[in-house]
C-alpha cells in the first residue's frame, strides 16, 4: 500500500511539474504553434486584430526570416509579456498581450513598458512625457524642446493633432537592451504613441512612425520610407550608397522590397534598403503630394490589397518609378564623383 501511495505521489508530482513547465513557456509554445499555421485565416487568432497586417507581414509563417528566428526566453507580467529571439546575430523581443484569456502578438507595448519602467522618472515637455531612470540633463532638455518643435511641424504635415504620448529614454547597456532591444546610442523604435530610444530625446524618425501609425501600418517599405523621408536627412550622401541602391533596383526594381520579410532580411544583411525606401517616398511625395502618401498609409494595412497593383493604379507604373529613381541615382553619382 505504501509503495502504491509513493508511486501515486511521484506521478502527481510529475504531472504538476509538466503542467508548470508548459505554463512557464506558454508564450514560446504559442509562438511554435503560430509558425506552424498555413493560412492567413489560421494566423489571425495568434495576432492582435489591429496589428494583424504589420506583424503577419513581418513574421509570416514559412518566410525565410521566421526560419531564422530562434525563441530563447520569455517574460510574463500579468496580462502582458514578451519573447526574446535571436536572429542573424541580433537579439530582439516581441510583445504579447492576453485577449479573452488568449495570448496574442501585438505592437501595443504600452502596458509592458509601464511595468518595466514603473520606478522611472516622468518629465512632461509640452504634450510629450519622457520616462527615464535618471533626471534628464540640461542638454537633453534643450533637445527635447527641439523635438517639440518637430512635433508641431509633423502635426501640420499629417494634418492631425496627437494626444499625449510617452518617450522612453534608455541608457546604453542593460537598459537599452531591455527597453529598446537595441545597443547603440541613437537607436530607437516606435509603437502606438510610445517611442523607445537609446540616449536621445529628439528621435524625429520614430516620431514620424507615431504619426503614420494613426493612418495605418503593415508594410515595412512604406512605413520606413515615410519615416526616413520626413524624419531623416538625405541617406544617399555618398556615391557608394547611391551605387548600392542603384544595384538593388537594377533588375527587380523597388517593388521587390515591398515584401516585408525581403525588406527586413535585406536590412539585416546591411543592404541600403532604407535609402531606397526614402528615395522612393520622396519622389512620390514630390510628384503626387502628401494626401496620396497618407492614403497609401491607410491602404497598406489591408492584407487583401495587392500593393503593387494599388501603386500602379493610383501612382504610376512601377517601371516609371524605377526609371525615375535610376535617373536620380545616376545624376547623384555623377555629381558626387565630380566633387
């Protein structure tokens, strides 16, 4: 009898440990099930509905980039959590939140960031709340004032006013990795009315993303093209960059990089895909106007729409854009070589 009780106890302990182990890795297990899906309809249940297009385009099951993503750990804080991945030598993390008792991938990191920075200092500058582990210096406060002016400029450009949003200012080192999932000073990321940046309080590129998200998000080429066109200086300053971009569109054209996993993979392999996206968006903005760009931002979140077809119907044929881009690039290469 004693042996039976002992065996039963061991069995119960074993079952409990198995359940605990499964619960401990609930997000990673959820990820493993997601990448086994074979259709868009199946994938929908794994992603926050308002973020479906953007995340599905980035981490589409079966894509090359997903095959390179290795889940290494997870963290859960109540109804929010995240998974850490390794990919091409980088370490990134993806947010999850619980909807109807089901964990789904999301771009809405606000609840998670609030938990991670609960003891940090909040500094209000106009309609931006800076969140930092230590007081902002006099120099950073001046930069924050410049950021407020850029915010006013973009408000006019997009034709909308943003309510208060938070700017998470992380220091190089553990903070940068933990909050921004980046290491270098100046790196940044934006999610719904939340900017995360490493030791910079004036990240206009990420601010543009905040505005663009108000219209729609889903295509990396378009999102980064708009952010670099309105939030960065000229990325094609050197003839070598212009030559690299020219080589990228020599055969396939810019439309190849409208496929988000192709764009992300190209960027991680150090191709000048951001410069190409910027040049394309500047060209379209100058030729077709900001209203057309805003409409493109709205359209891109619809995964049912073929973007190439939409661009050719509402902007111009891709070959016309490619011819124009090649001409601009060749002129810049010639000009830079003379100088």
